[in-house]
């Protein structure tokens, strides 16, 4: 049986308390995860502190950048190991993980190392009240010991998107991967040792949230900052923990994202784009679209086209050729998604397609499969329009004017992302200026330039990461004023 150990101070650490890691494809146990208690979390925090105060903290940026490039190269050298680990944990299609999760996971180390190497700080010259001159400039120092609490939907990618910039800035990290997906964070420990990242710079503690590694880590007084990706409700709990000691947080939280399709859009591209944003990764993408608004002249045609696309998605295990839809992450999550399928039915939705679980071959029957699902006909007050489901489903409603589309899109507590489809440049700019989100895609979705800001508005997050914005969180900016 595969063992997933904690990684503390450069060593793999077993504990007496373990929990099962199951693959969502057939619910078989694929390993045992060693849960960290307070002792292991404390050891990881101490190791991280020693790293920041020691060799790592004193290392030149050039040397640090060199090492982080080596981390990326080593992930790519062990691409197949990372891919296999991610596929076993998540069950997502091979085509998706091999194009997005693993390559982007590796790239996060190179890109942020280069950003940090090249990022300038401010500098001003001023005249002083006595007629003299002074110059002032900024100096960035690492935040220190950073807790990185991660979700399960894109395990390696979302973890390295935090760990890459944190390490590039000279911090040491303690990663708490999701209890559902312990594998790639653990594997990364091997990579760190292979390329010579000093002990204690990268640590992993396994476990759950409340009364487990997540809570022990985020309440630990020696943690200097917490970066978290996950549900808004969990963010509230972590923010309360961070209040003690007034520690900074960076939060990427839930969403209930709108997709808006204008009648003048390139129809086929819009259908393809919404198909991806609604169903990719089995709908388990924070940036995904669960509310679609389509301008009335093309509404019926769009609903029919999206239905055809959803029904053409092949459901199956990662390595089966042509698979477009994997399972949900867990039995618990499947139950949650199916409860929304039931609610939609009870609230009077027209079920355009799906609405339940598919019939799978016997060997996959215990996997967490659900059908891609499309609804129409619900009022904006319906549960499936208000609450984040995180499954392969969306509701489609018609709209008439841009003003109406803006009002519909903004009518939510969340503000993460939107995808807008139009061929009219003025409409695109008008919409981009009016939607209350951190990320606005026009005629695209999930297209990212890592030099730019990423994050959510309203209940979808606090702060921005990406490019130099990551430095705002992962460093402390000191002003130096010199009177000449
Ligand atoms: P989750 O909030 O349940 O768990 C995330 C992590 O927090 C896990 O590692 C979990 O163990 C830990 N945790 C839970 N309770 C905790 C506590 N009290 N203290 C400390 N740690 C705790 O989220 P999830 O189900 O893993 O992921 C899905 C959610 O993540 C969705 O809401 C999705 O929208 C969101 N998400 C957001 C983004 C983004 O960029 N905004 C990206 C991906 C996922």
C-alpha cells in the first residue's frame, strides 16, 4: 500500500494516525496518508523558521532563482510520475492533466523566479524643508514562514502557484494539501531534495481542516502569513484564525460565475467556450460557469447547441481515449452535486440534459460519476443559480440588453470571474468595466498570463496574486529614507 508521508525539514515523516486515500474513479483505496498532529505541524513551522533565518534567507536572488528553475526542470523530468499521481488522486482526463495541471505546475517555479529576479522597487528623490535633498527607496524582505492551504481541484497547479512565488521571494512554506489529493505535494518533496533546496524551505503536513493539520497550521503563532485557496466558508474560519497576531492573508475563494453570450458573438466559438467553462474538470473549477445568460435572438439555438456538446462528452477514466469528463472528487461531493440536481428539479427547472448519474461499466460503478447537466426556466432566486455547486452543470437564461446582462451577472455575493462572448468591441469594453469580478475573459476562458493579477472580488477572495502582485503578499516592503 502506498504511503503518503509528511515532509518536514527535508525528511519524510510517518505518524501513527493514518487515513485512506481513495481514487474517485472506482473508490478503491490507493494509499494511506499520515496525518500530522500538533507535534508535526510545530516541527514543520520550526524547520521553516530555521530555513528563513539560515542559508535560504541569506541566499542571493540569483542562486535562489537557479534552484527554482531546477525544481521546474526536475518536475518536467519526472512528468510521468507527477501525471500518474495527479490522475490517481483526481481521476481527471489524461488530456487535461497533461496539458494543464503538470506543465503549468512546473512553469509556476520558473515564471515567478524570473518575475522576482526582475522586479524593481520604487525610488524617489525629494527636496527637504531645509533646502537639502533626500532619496528614498523600497527594499523587499521575505514575509517569513508562510502557510499554504490548498484545495483538491487542481492540486499541483494551485499549490505551486503559491509555493513558486513564496519561495522566489525567500520565504519558507508549510503546505497543507487537500485531504483528497495528497500525492503531488508529497512527490514535490522528493524533487526539492534532488535539486538541493535547503532543508525546511518546503514542508508538507497532511490532514483535514478543523481539529487537524489545517487548523493546527493556521492557528500556529509562528506562521507569519496564510495563503489559502478553497471555499469561502473555510476562508472565514482561516481569517478568524489569522486575526490572532494580525497576520496577513491572501484568499482565493468560491465563485458563482456568469457566462454572457451576445447575439453578435461568433456562435460556434461561444458554444465551445461555454462547454469548456461549464464542464471542464467535471465542473470543478473555481472559474467555471454555472450561470449562463444568452441574448434572446440566439437563446434557443444556443441551448440546443450546448445540449449537443454536453451529450457528446465521453464520460470515463483518465486513460481512456477521447474522455472529456472524469468523476467528481469524492462520494461526499457527488452527494452534494446530486442534491443540487434534485433541488433544481424540485424548484421546477426544465432539465435540458442530464440531471442524474450515468450508468457506468461494473468496474467503475463505485466511482463518483455524474451527468453533465443543463437547466433552463428557473427564477434568479433558485438555489442552483445562487449557490456554488462545483459540478458539471449550468442554468441558461435569456437576456435582452447589455444593462440587463450586467445586472444579472452582478446579482451574487461572489465576484470571481466571468466569460463574455461578443464581436462588438464597445460591448466588450462596456461589459468589462461593469462586471464586479477579479477576472473578466472576453471571447476566451481560463486564458492566463502569469504576469497579471489573479483573484476574486466580493466574497471570492482577498488580495491579488500573479506577476508583481504576488510580491505584495509574499514580501514585506520597507521604505528607506536617506537625507543627503
Ligand atoms: P475547502 O475549503 O473545503 O478546503 C480547502 C483546504 O482547506 C483543504 O486543504 C482543507 O483541508 C482546508 N481546511 C478546511 N477547513 C479548514 C480550517 N477550518 N482551517 C484550516 N484549513 C481548513 O475547499 P475544497 O473543497 O478543497 O475546494 C473547493 C473550493 O475551492 C470551491 O469553493 C472553489 O470555488 C474554491 N476554489 C477557489 C479558487 C480560486 O482561485 N478562487 C481555486 C480553486 C478552488
